[in-house]
């Protein structure tokens, strides 16, 4: 079973060593009309069966032969279920990766996804803590068995929604002289301004 994503030129080359060939006939799939010709072009997506035979000058009719031709000019259809486009995630969250592809003609041959520059898999859970604050993308690409490909890119945002934490060296004792209070602010992701 071999698929192509191109038009298929059919060239029938009949021969008869004794009296020679007078006519060659063909039909495609369930068409009831036989066409007298040695060449045709198949261009429609689908599974096709080419039936053909020839008649020689002595009136002998060749038995009907057949050939299967599989054409798929349609790209696979990709669905990205998670993340959804323009979604916003805290860097403290996990991101669930969910995608799939379908190809109703030749079938999906290969499906891959890349988050930033890292290959990810279906149903993978990504800890966003190691991702920078900002916009990120998931690119899903699918190839079918005829060589057609399609891609779907989803952009999402990682934000810092956790406030900074400030500590000081001050204690709760009373003082009768000046003291120096040191404040230290910390933020585990985006730093303190």
C-alpha cells in the first residue's frame, strides 16, 4: 500500500507480437463507462482502482487487469487541546500537554511536538518553574503516509503571580537609641525591582 500526494499519470503500453493492438480501454473505480485511450491523469484524493484491457487486430480480447492507485493531497488535521491559545499560567503551575492529529485518507505517519526547543510527548506534564517569565510556544507538526504535513503553533504566557517576601533584622524589643534596620526582599522568580 503506497500513497502519493501528487497527480498520477497513467500510461498504458499494450503490445501484441502477432497482429498488433487495435484498442486499449480503461475505467476507474466503479465507473461503468470504458474509455478508449492509453493515457489518463488521476488527480482526485482517494483510493482508486484502474481497470484496463486491450483488443488485438485479430479480435482477441485481453482479460481485464487492475492496478490500485492511492492519492492523498489533504494535510493532516491537528488539534491542540492543552495548552489553549493565549492561556496564562503561573510559573508555579504544571502544564499538561494534550494534542492529536487525524488524517482520513492515508493516515498519520508521524506526530511530534516541540515546546520552545524541547521535544515533548502527548500527555506529558511540564513543570513551568524552570521556564522564563514571558511568552512561550508549542509547535505540533504532523505528517501523513503520503508526505503531506501540517503544523499548529500555540502561544501561551508564563507569569509571576507570587508577591515578593521581605525580611528584616528588626526584633520586637524596645530601643532607646538609633538602630539600623536592614530589609531584604526576595522573589524566587522575577527578582525585586
